[in-house]
């Protein structure tokens, strides 16, 4: 399946996944996702979250590949450009083709300026670096003016300029630290950059739904359930993105492998702390052991591949199969049979297979195929987040009874300059893999529909 060749999902329809597939997957998990979780407005927000956060990830990866002179630079840049096409088509679906083309020209320019910055860095051309930064400043003003006008001043140009500066500064910081060899700061910036882009997703979605309420059934993008969905989408998609990158760094023997693996492990530690806050130390240790194991098995697979050890590769796959059964059994027990282990095993297999496929193609030199699979793995996690949120709301409806929106976002592209400290309650964590099986159904049904 080649996601990047697909037409972008129109924002006027605002579906990250077809509603039929979402409903079917939710039913497969247990109960149809409440409309407060998946409706035209909240799906719009999730769609923008997915495109914008993946942009940040791909931009940083492309800059790394550029300064390294890596063989997969063109494929990474191509995927980044496809992301621009997807976002531009989405804008066009709301504001018209002319606006879509205008947005594409402006948005695409800042990617070119980042490339200029990388090239100037490689050439030790400080004047060239400063020229690229100047062009990025000019881009900020143009894009802010465009979005402010398009939303009829619902998003203020001055606020947008500030938010866009944060985005530019984060990407420049991630690259400069990578080039300087400060890899801990590099990977911290990667996580923050992706996290930040969920704010513009919310802000722009709010502006559009406020501007065209009838197209979105007068639903709000700013609700407790939508916020939970965003948090989980961010957590899961970041996991997939970092896992793929760590595997690439591992097979390449890159200097920043340890830092990439550490950033991936920090996600596990955050989940473990949340488990401990409810189940105590013993429960947290059990969770940490099972969840961490599958990351370790991916590392084993990479090491075996590097050594040309086919038996080792197959052993790693067997261990990943064993992990799936253990994780599924734990969750079936935790949910008192609300989800069946067989369904969970199937869903976990989707995640495992996607990461292995992306790695294998990267190792074999099929870079376009690798980045297609990376996009698929990243997008898949948004389906998981949606279904997980549906399961949580269905299981604990009283915790999400309030559906009144909070204060509307001040800016479409502002937001968090520092990561929020999420101590996710255990009822979220216990439910977080409940939807993985459902996510598999979404991907399968979506694939079947697109292949027809």
C-alpha cells in the first residue's frame, strides 16, 4: 500500500479514516466510538495533527540525511514534499484550488529554506545560513498573513508569526545540535517539535469549524475527549517515528544511535510512571518488562541483520510473536475479557510488521518503499489513538461527561514550548492497547477499499 500516492482527505469531509471503518473497528474492539470521540470536527483536528506533526518529523530527518549525504536523502525529501501536497490539497478542499496553490507555494518555500540552511552549513557558509534564516522570517510573515486572511482573522497574524517562529526555531535547533554532535538535545527537540504541531492542528481546526459550522454539524474540536485523543495520538505516533529512526541509526552504526534509543525508551518510562501511580511499583515493573521487551527484540533484529545472521533475525521475530501473546494475555486479563487476546495479537502484529517492513526496505536500499512504510506506520497510530479513546470513553463515560469547550486557542500555530508532563491515569494505560486490534481492522478495511 502506497499512502503517499493517495489523494489527501478533504478537510471539508474531515475524516482521517472512513467513518465506516472507524465504526467497524470500534465495534470490533467493543462498542461503537462515541460521536464525541469521532465526528467531523474531531476528525478534522486529528487529520491536521497527523499531517502537521509528521511534517516536523520528516523535516528534521531530511535535514539530518542532507548534512550526512545519506543515500536516502532524496526519498526522505520526497516524502516530505508529499506531505506538503497532502496538506495543500486539504487546504484547497476548504478554501478552493487557488488558495491551495497559494498555500503550497508559501509552505513549500520554507522547506526549501531549510534545505538552503543545511547546504550552507555543509559548506561552512555563515552568510548563506543567515540568508536562509532571513528567508524563513519572511516566510513566517507570508504564511501568517495567508492563514489570517483565509480564516477571516479568526487566527491573528501576529500570533501566527510567533507560533511559526517556534516551529522554525525548533527545527533549526534540532539540526544545529545534530551537526554539533549534541544528540541528547537533538532527540529532545525532535519530540518537542512533533508535540508542538498538535497545537496548530487544534487551532486551525477550530478556526475552520467556527468559520463553516454547518459543514461540521456544529461540533466542537475542543472537548475533553478530543484532548485525550490528541494526547494518545501524539504518544503513539511519536513511538512509531522514533522506533523507525532508531532502527535506521542502529543498522548504520550511527553515532546518535544511543540517543535515539534513549528517546524511545523515555516514552516507555513515562508510561511506566503512569502505571505506578495506580498499580504501584510491582504493577509498573510488570508493564515495563513486557512493553520494553518488544523494543529490545527490534534491536535484536537490527543487530542480527547487521551480522548477516538469518537465524538471529528469525529468533527476534519469534520473540516478537511471544511478546504479542504476553501483552495480549495481560490486557485480556486486565479488561476481564472485554477484549479477546486473539484480536489483540492480530492488532499488535500490524504494528510489528509495519516497523520491520520499513527497516527491511531501508536496509535493502528501497528507500522510497521504506518511507512509504514509515508514513503508513505513523498514520496507523492515529487509528489506534482514536479507537483507544473510544474504548476509554465507553468504559468511563462519567469522566468525559462534560463536553463544553475550553478557551479557544489564541493562535493557530502557537503552543507548547516545553513538553507537558502527562501522568496518564491507569484507566488510560490499561485501555491504550485495547484499540490496537481495532487499528488493525481500520488499516485492513482502508487498504481493501483503496485497492478496489
